[in-house]
C-alpha cells in the first residue's frame, strides 16, 4: 500500500503515455499493455547491447578484452540507458519490425 501511495504517479496513464508506453488502438488505446511494451523494449535493448558487445570483441585487442570481462557498471548503465531511450521509439514501424525480425532470428537460432 505504501508503495502505491509513494509511486502512484508512475502508474498514472498520463505519465505512462508521456514516457512512451503506447498501446495500439485495437487494444482500446489505454495503458493496459504497458508490461508487454516494457518487455519488448527490454528485449530490443538487450539485442542492441549484445550486438555492440559482439562488435567490440571482433577487434581482439586489450581494450575489447577488458570491455568484455569488466566495466560492469558501464554495461548496466548502458542497458538501462538504451531501455529508457527506447521508450520514445514508436511501436509502428520500428518495434513491429523488431518483433518480426526477432521471431525469425529465434527460429534460426533454435534450428542451429
């Protein structure tokens, strides 16, 4: 109860719409899909992060080894920053395109 009292403004529909949580009009246009939207955007953020980490390890130098094995605070802040930044990316066409791409990449990964 105390949590909802102190942080109730976070769950306000005006704040959620301002923060980028957008639900399709087919679902009523309310903020009922905010959990799904947050998970999709976290998946998108982690995909970007792991792509950046993969590209950094291709250099095969001391910095890429140090980046891969350390800098945990930087990595966590980078993931959080990408996730917060992704809140303002529109669902249509970017996130819808990401969902289609993620579906096919996951199928290929499972077959591999």
